[in-house]
């Protein structure tokens, strides 16, 4: 009896063209992820599909949808760095814990809270993260919470850096809506010496559990396309970022050197009107 041999590509094409739904197909592919690497689904090195499609066109609006194949991969665990402000270390005033501050649950994180009055200056930036539960077929992680923080346009961190130890701006907590989305209004972060520009965040299973760092289920970071950073740093107030960025790259960064496929935000907008950064964040809850 003769046998008709097909290639893996043939099998995939047949499967994807069958009456099965796209979601069923993706589930099949993910089940074999250990043997079949998917473009855009891994944390490997090289430019991802999301990176390649990032836009920083003048005044461009673009799509803010963030559901991609990469959504079904857990975002890499990363260091919280020396300035987490989540109660796990100290500053010159003692334990640094923004999580317990009155008013820390907010969308606009440009101003300090709890009696501090500073306001961070810089290019307006809207950050939109969509949390998906990888352990539940990438369903929206409604009700989860995110604590997010990043540096000023000068490269300092509130609660820690000289002159802003008593400030707590550029830090905030948000509860995910029914679509798993959290949104923060902030400023575009600067580039300090030795690191590519980035934003830190921690994910918590619920808002109620976001008051203690011991409850976090994921600590990670994300970054921005190089074209966006180069454009942003031509603006007033970001002068030191230009020279700092020239001395570092994704390949030499101690966090992003192993790849940015799951940590590269898609960006729209411009340096005059502000930017919108979107990213799908896969976690296991």
C-alpha cells in the first residue's frame, strides 16, 4: 500500500484551513510549542513581529489592540531593580513602600500623593497594558492589579534619588477592567547611564492583595522601539538621555539582551502631542 507523505507545513496549512476555529488551532499549536517554535511567541533574540510593526509616525493614531499570538506566552520574570518602592528595601527615610500610601491606586501617576506635592515633567505618555491569564487559554485577567513605576525624564527615581526622596510620583496601582486592561497616564521615561529605557511593573492577583509585595505573581519590565526613544529624546528636558542612550543597546542591556519579543511595547503618537504605548502581558494566575 502506498502512503502519501506530507510535510509539517502541509499539515499546518490543512489544519488552519479546516472548519476548526482559529482558537482551536492556536490551542493545538501551543500544545506543541515545545517542539514547534512560533514566530512572535517566544522570548528569543531578534526583532519580533510586534517590534517590526511599531509605529512612531507624526500624529499617527494607530491601533491600540494588543491581543497577539505572543499573548499566550508568560512575560519573562525580571529584576525589580534597586528602586521598587514596594516595601522590599529601604531609602534614606526607612522602608520605601508606595503600596501603602493613600492615593496610590490611581491612573494618573504624574503627581505625588499622600502629602507630597511634586509633579513629574516630560512628554505625555499613556501606558495601556492588557493582562491575560496564560493558564486559562489567555482569557482577560479581569480584577488583577498592576503596580507600575519608572524613572523621571532626568533618570531619577522618586523615593530614592537625590532631591526627590520625599516624592512618590511615577508610581501607581491600577485594577484591571473586564478586558484585563490597566491604563496609566505618565511621562516618557528618560535614559540613565547603563540601562536601556524601561518601565517596571509587578502583577498581583487582586487589588486587595496589591498592598504587599509578598503577593506579587510577576515582576517584569518593558521597553520602547529605538525610533521612539530617539525621537522623544530630541525634546526639551531629555538632553542627558541622548548621550546615555548612545552608550547602551538592547544587545548589551543586562535585562533585554536575551530578547525583547514579549517586552517591546507598540507605540503611536509623537513627541509633541504625546505617545500611547500598548503591550499584552501574559501571566499565570
